[in-house]
C-alpha cells in the first residue's frame, strides 16, 4: 500500500482547524473539489458526512513547513489562505492560488499543497516519469518548451507540463458541480486522449504507433492521478476507467 494511504489510515477520523465537524477518511472513485485548496481531487480524501466538506490528504494533514529540492534556498510555510491582497499563482502548475497554500516569504513563491507534494518519480510498472522544474523538450500536450514543472518519461519520449494537465482538467471540469443544493451532480468526465497528444508517427508501423499511443496514454493517466493528489488512483484503475468512458 502506498505510504501516504498508510498514514491516512492511522487517522480514520479527525478534527481539522478549517471545519467544525469531524472528517472521516474514505476512498472515492469520483472526482471532488477540495474545500481547502479549492482544487480538484480524486481517490483518498477526508470528508464530512454532514455538510459535504472534502479535503485532499495533503490539505487535511499538512506539514507546518516544507523544503523543496527545486528551491533549495526557500522555506515554504503552510497558510490557510494566500498572503496579501494581490492575485497569486502556483509556481508548479501556474494556476491561481485561492485556498490553502505553501508560501515562501523570502522569495514570494507559492505552491498548491498537492503540487508541493508531487512525487519526484512516478512509476506504475510500465513507465517511469521524473519531475523536472524545466525541460528542453516539447510538451506532448501544448507542443511548447519550458513553462511549468514537467513530468518526463525515462525514455525521454513523453513530456507533460503540470500546467497542461491542470488545463486538461479545467477544460473538462469547468463546473465541477452541476445543479444546485443537495441534488447537485458530480461531473466525472476525465479528458479524453483523442487529439490531446501532439505526436508524429511518420514512417512507423501501425504496431509501433499503437504502442506509442498506449505508452503516452499511460503517461497521461499517471500524471493526472498525481496532480489530483493521489498517485494510488492509477493503481486502483480509477483514472483509466473514467477515461475509457469519456
């Protein structure tokens, strides 16, 4: 079992400073919106059964302060709201910071809790992806170089910006909840791989093309599950199942 899930199982029920009711640990195969960082999540979470309040594991059990290998001179402090009045964005995924955040006072950098805890290596048995602050190769999603943090495969064929993964999720879940009140419905559509990856297959056999697409698909699934705050979601087959129905 993943170390993070093991830790969560030790706290099957907990109190949290951000909410008046007890929160219980559960594993959901449906996407949810974290009420701490305001970002999408899936898989492991802490949930209030009374008023539908949800938290990522990283938001429910935050570290008071963290250091990140990408910013060796920075010390990030956990805050329950962005500092100051100016709009802020996450240095990992480039998306707005509107809730819980890790903030470095000396340099002004900000990281979403899930971005701050992104694994440096993702490995599902078929493919390994390594987290980089910047890579020189083009992203399979947008075709651009540089930009935000990226996951690149060990074979260096697949590269995905963390920012692009966020955009894929926003495109599909621009409104996470549809409807109003208690009858609201959770939107569960995961971005389809069709027309998503900018790859070329000139002079390649159909078999190699199929294998390339399959491996690229695995890369997307691995990164999406990590960005959503629970890499174990991929192992459980959740992401792949939802993607196949999109």
